[in-house]
């Protein structure tokens, strides 16, 4: 367990604690019980939110304790001890370093986001085809011919199974092609 | 009963029925392979195909689709960590780990074998006990259901072992997420922030696809490519030793699955989670759970299939659907002019027993079809990951879209893909979150009904003996292992102190 991961876990649990607190407030706003004392709309969110708040705070406390235990006394607590920081030696079977993999992840996330945003413009199948080509050629550097083949087959199968056999109305976008 | 059974097999074992059953199993498997499309969608989508058939033949085909779709979901859970429905979520925990170790074939084979054995056991129970068990299931009112949901959540949390707080946290976050949308009871919109899409809540199928499929893709990208799986075809086959090792898990899973499957609602999901949780405690190989234990696949898959059959107990005997898929099948019954209920067994023996016999035949066909194909399916993992993960992203997006023909579903998959990635990076358990989300609406319904039964007093739970028994069991699950651990620790410490004292004494003496 590294310091940076503990910090991330603490941050995550802290966010959950805030969400829990917000749910309690929201639940109270909706009302916990009806006039006859029966459960109303806000009861479950308030109770579950309270439990999330309490458990998240316990988790924060446990993570802080484990981070302190992992840190030998007198050692600086700066970042750099994290996973990414040890990237110089961390190379996968394809020879990619940790920092390169992190960049790839960000690029893939961007491509997926871009493809979903493109759906209203060029349609679902073309967006997904572009997504696959961008990843296989741009990120993974696979062979052009085999990448195109895989993409064409995959999109054709999706069009046939979902679009034709199952009758799913896949959006065609402003272009209105497929 | 034997006469009825013979009548059933005579009805089901015609060439026409066998062919339609085979087609149903095949189509169901294909549907189940597609992310987001589980057995409910499979049966619903393919229902129109059966309209021109005789009622018995149509129902036999639909049952084949049901079983096939369930197994198809198992294939994607094992190979791609993409469960088709909530009941397959647990299979990903050990199944996917087995696949990563080159044992996908064994995982798929044990899933097929476990499902087959569970189906046979549960069918025998279904045939013998359907009417009396249906009466017993009727004694489960909202109070008992509420207790059962609490037990389900406790079990799934307790199988997190040392990470109890995180398991509980994730389960309750799932419950909290389930409160988004129209509230049960009041019908008031809750946490929707004016969004029409959120009125029907956060869809759990899309959440599952995001957390498990996209979350895993993003996690793999960050951790880096692993050596491609180069297992030989022979190594993909399951060994006799593995089958023997899985037998206790299969029998336990079948029992748990049948008992829980009779309860309307999330029977199959609860059954798979509970059987995994219990197996993780009682199995000889409990230390291997989570890192590719074959029992971790055998147990939930058996429970899942036994629950699927047990779902038919209330459906056939009472006309109350046991789950979402049996609800669709119930719709099919009415389309064919049949009225499920206590009189169905008397008025339509040919149909009921023919259907029950076809469950057996469907499971035999499923085994015959998928056992030899398991190593073939497993070859999918030989595809370089550079091609495989864009395909996973594509099928996840299109699968999610097809659930409700809405881009909102795709956005949900993306958001939960990122959340799944963060959870994987932080080693937070995802299964409790999914169970919380799935059980949430049922839990709230039971809570609202219980509160109404008790005129606002939730303490009514403690006046129902079955509910008290279930809650006591849940409490024991949380407290007993801790107490035992504390006592063991105390005994070990005092022994160590005694040994140290004896050593000290002997050194002083010398």
C-alpha cells in the first residue's frame, strides 16, 4: 500500500461521506414519515445516507491509520511514492512504461468520450467504428489492414444483430447514413 | 406423479419440440453473449418468434431461450468480466481470474456442469414439491422479505472478510443509488434534478456493464498488458479432479438456489451472492476464493440455475412470477390463453408436465452444446488485447443502448466505467454495490409495506418468527466469526505468554 493510494482512498471515502451527508439532508427534505407514522419518501435516503456518512468516516480513519503505519517515522510525505512514480522500472510485456500507459488510458477515455459525443452528428455505428479505428491504429499501433478488417466485421455484426435481427433503432445522427 | 412425468416426456420428446428447444437454447446463448442482454430481454425479444407455434412447443422454446441466455451471460462473465445480468456478477469474481490464468475452458465447463446438476436437482424438487412449497412461499410476506433482503446484504458484505467496512459501505452506496427515481409508495420524484431519464432510476444493467466491463478495460490499460494466454486446447478442458473438487459447492449451491429461488423478486441474484458467500466460508479451498477458485464459479452458477427453476414454483402453482424472466413467461402463458395457478396442474397436465420435462431436455441440450464448445469460446481470449478491448467497448456501448434504446444508458455505462476503474484502483469491492442497487427497490417496497402492516411501527419485524429467525442468522453471520476470532486470538496470546513464562522460568533456574 503506497501513500498516494491511501490518499486517493481517503479522498474517495471523503467524497462518499459528503454524498451521504447530502442524502441525509435530501431525505429530511422529502420527509421521513407520513402523518400516520409510516415510511415516507425521505426515509430510506436519510437512513442509507447516514450509514454511508458513518461508514465513510470510519473508512477515512482506518485509511489514515494505515497510511501512518506504512510511513516510517521521519520520512517525507510528498507524492512520488505512488504507483506512477515508480514507473521507470514498471514496464509491461509490450515494453510500455507506467507513464505511457497512463497517457494511453487518458487518450482512450478521450476517444470514448469523443465517440459518444459524435453519435448525434454521425450516428452510432460510424462513431463506434471511428472509436475502434482510433484505438487500434492510434493507440495500439496495430496493422492498418487487420485493424480495418476487424472494425468492418465488428460494425457489420452489430448492424446485423442489433439493427436488423433485434430491431434496435440505432441512432443515425444528422448524417443519416447507417 | 410418475404417470404425469411419462406424459410430460411424451409431450416434450417429439422431433418438433426437440428442434425448437435446441433452437431456443442456441438463440438464448447468442443473446446472452451480448452485454446488457440477459435472459429477460432474450425471452422478451424472441417471444414473437413463438406466436405461430403450439402453446407447448412455444413454452418449450422459451424455456430453452431462458436457460441458453443464462449460460451466454456466464460466458461473457468468465471471458470478459462482463455479466449479462445481476445474477452473473459473482461469477466474474473467480471466473475471470480463472480465464486470466488460462483456465477459461474449465470455468465455462464447470458452469455448464454445475448448472446441469442444479437443474436436475431443482427439477426433481420442483416436480415433487411445487404445490406445497408454493403454499410455504406464500407465508413470506413483506416483513419476511425485508428480513431476507437484510440477510442477503449481510452475507455479501460478510464475504468481504477483513474489508467489512468497505463492503458495507459499498452495499449501502448501492442502496442509496437505488433511491434515485420515483419513490416506492409515494410516487414522488427523488434526486432526479429535473432529468426525465433519472425518473426510472439508475439502471442496474448499465451500471454493471460500466463497472465490470469498462472498469476492467481501463484498469488493464493502466496496469499494462499481460502475457497473452497461450493455453493449449487440451489445457482448456476441465479435469476429473476439478469436477470432483466442485461437487460439494454444486450441491450446496443447488440447495441454496432452490430455496431462495422460490421467493418472488431478486431470488436468483440473492441466491448466487449468498451461495458464493457461504461457500467462501465453508469451502476447503476458501483461501483461493477471489483468485480463481473453481468452487467460486461452480457454486453461484449452480445456485443461479436452481433458482431459475425454483422461480417456476410460484409462477406455475400460484400465478405469481418468481422473477423478471418468469414474469415475461407468465405474459406468454396468458397470450396462449393459459391461466397459471393452482388449477393449471389439474386442467393442463400435458402442458405443465411437458414444460417441466422440457426443462430437463433444455438442460441436457445446453450441456451437450456448451461442454464441447467451452474450450472453443475460451479461444476468444487469444485475440490480442489491442483488438479485444475496443470490441469490449463497442459491445458494452451497443448493449447498453439496446436496453432502453436511449443514449442515456451509454452515458451511465461511461460514468460507471470510470467509477469502476477508480474502485478497482482503490481495491474497493464492486459486488456489494451492485447487490445494493438491485435489491434497493425491492428493499424499499418491503420496508414501506412492513411499515404499513405495522401502522408505522417497524418493530413489527420482531413479532414475526420467520423474520426473527432470518435476522438472528444475519446477526450471527456478522458477530460469530468475530467472536471466534477474538477468542482464538486470546487463547493464542495466553498460550504464547505461558510459553514465554516457562522459558523465562527455565532460564532463571539454569
